[in-house]
């Protein structure tokens, strides 16, 4: 009971008379709290007298637990019951206000809401009945909104913390701006530590792991190539900074100076690590260089001699033969062709048979 009052016969008679009026007249209006008091008085007294109540009482009126409006069930088209199915809200507007109050304007608190009368927790179905499919979107948006944010000092745009890059100097920027900063420098071959630094002006270099994580894969490969090309090692005790000259190979390594031949593990190209020329074991780099120059000069002289004489290379076997007399139609008498292969002396074109007609374009 809400109050402690002494119960007398006269008090009980007065209360039961009032209760009788209410129960016998469905149109009689009474405040819900007073009705509860009347019933409490009667119940308490009957328990004292060891009586049992065999009366079933039904109410034709409801009270909205939000606005406390008293209404008849038939007057409200779609009353909204809470999860307890006992207490009711008179309208969707009142329900929305009730939810705002219960969740403290944070829909993520829906799990902690309950009926304010009987303290029955409100389940998810109650909220889905009110908001429909939009409830899931509300939860998603609320989760996103609660994430901490920051303002990028480059684009001055607000971003979520998870969308930022924090540099070793503790300056923080959005991924978009850092990516543009790095890729612009890399494309211009600015890849040294003094090139890739904080956009805020700090001299601290950007960590290579941040570079790899931020830029596109092909840009990072370009970064590695440029960095390797511009890298200047500190050599000691005659070490060799070796660059492989194999086709499309950029392999680089520090080697000891006592090697005469080295095979690139990447492209398998073999060379002398000291002069980067073909291997020449047993011969110094200077001697090999001189021999190569002399041979190149000899090749050039021989080519000039061929151009200015009646000598020509057979297009079939490449053997050098000489034209002594006759027309431009030639038969090659080398040990390969044995006089069975023919060509034109003027255009050096191979022929299927002797004196075969062809479009002759002197070379």
C-alpha cells in the first residue's frame, strides 16, 4: 500500500461503497492511482480476515505511461504495448519520446531500456515494430557517429580516426592526403629520407612501412627502384657496389673485391663484378678492355672492307663469298650451301632458284 492508515469499519465501508460505484458504472471516471489505493485497502483487509478474493476485475481504461493520458481502449486505434504487454503508450509520438528518454537520446542504449512501471526489459522486436527496417540503419549510423574524429591539416576535412595516418612525428593526416603527398614525390624520383618527410614541415622521414601501406603497389615498386638507384653505400676494404647489367634487371649487391665472376641470382647474367663486362678469368680488366677495343676496331674495318669490295655475306649460311664476274645472281659454294643456295648480290635477298625474278631493292 502507498499509505499507512488505520483501517476501521467505517473506513472500509466508505471505500467499498466507492469501489462498488466504480465497478457497477463503466462510464465512471477515476484516477488510476486512486483505484489502486481502493483495491489495496480492500485486499489488505480481506487478508487480515483470512478471506480469499474470487472476483476478477477488468479495466476498460488505460493510462499512457509517457503522457499519463487516460483513455478507453476503444478510443485508441493502435495502442502500443511495451514488451511486458501490460503497460501501454497512446501513440507513436509518445513512443518516440519514451524511447528518447529511456535511451538518453542514444539509440545504442536500447539494450538497457525497460518498462518504467514493471521494469521488464524492452526487447529488440519492440524497437523494430516502431522503426521498421530503419532500426538497423539507426544502430549502424550511431556506431559510426560515436567513433572519434579529427581534422586533417592538409584538406581541413573531418575524418574518422581509422581513416588517418599518424606519422612518427605524431602529426596526423587523412590517408588521401598522405597518399597524394607520397606518390607525387615518388613519381618525381624524390625517394630519399630528406624528400619523403612530414607535410607539416618536420624533417623526420616517413617510415617505409607507412609508404608501403599507403601507396599503390606499382608506385611502391617504383619507390624501391628509385631508392636503390639513388642509394650510396659506405664501402669498406675494397668492397664493390655491383649493379647487374642483365636485360631489364636492377639487381644490386655489395660484393668482395676478390671475385672474378658473378652470376646474378635474379636474371642469371654472368659478368665480371669489377668492370661489369663479360667474364674474363685469368685476364685483368684493363687487358680485357684493350682486347675488346681492338676487336671492335677490327670488326669495323672488316665491315668497311666488305662494303667497299665485291665481298658479300650469304643470306643462307652467312659465309663471306666474293663475286668475281657475272651478274648479280649468285650461287653460294660454301660447305653448307654447296652451290644449291642462290641469292641476289645487289639486294642480298635469298632466292629459291637461280635467276628467280624478285623485287630487287639494293642494300
